[in-house]
């Protein structure tokens, strides 16, 4: 487990009495600390977001390989409940907890009517976005974000992991 995951586990998951099981590292996307696990029986895909030098926000990958070895977006039929992304910059540290349903609605997970994405940007609360599109994206994303610090609201974290 990477250091960001260990920090979240110790400072948030353990304090919420979340049980982690079936943890496995994904062989691809290691630069994003890609892993899968179950949290209280909910299926999680986990990544660390990466700061990029020329754009506000952080980038994260979100794909799988099909039977032909080609990368493709996740599908609404894939077994996943949440896509969890840890974001950090300087002393700021937090986590996005996106339910599968919102990722389908936003076109990140493929559905019968829309092709999904292989990667996307996240905008943590500390990012000062300048474009209208980034602001719109940040607005919906922050509904699924919490800061990890001594003031973390554990009730809010529990609510995020109960959403569908």
C-alpha cells in the first residue's frame, strides 16, 4: 500500500471503523498507486491524482484493458461501487469518493448511450480554477470531496461511502 493510502487508512478509515478486504495492487497505472479493495463490502477502485505542471487541477487515469489488450473506459456493467481518488499538494490532503452513478451521469464511465473516458481532471478545494468549465466541474466534484486533517468530519465521510 502506498503512503497516501496508509495515511487515509490510519487517519480516516480506521477512525470510521471501515473494514478493508481483498486489497490488490493493479499492475498497470502504478504511477497512480492503482489498487482495488472492498471497504465494508463496497467495491472500490483507488488512485492517487497527479499534479501536472501546466494546468490547474490534478489528473487521474480510469481505464481497463479489454480482451484484445486495448485500453477502454470502465463500463456501467463493471463491478465497482466507488472510484476513490486521493489528492495532495504541499500540506493539503484530501479524497474524492465518487459513486459509480455520478461517474455514469458525468460521462466518465461508459453507458449504453455514451462512451466514457480513460482519464480526467479533479479539482480539490484548494485549487483556484479560472475557466468556466473547470469551475463547473469543480462545483460538482466538491460534493464528493473531504479534506483529510485533524478536522475531518467522519460523519460526512460515512455519508460519502453510503451514497449510490
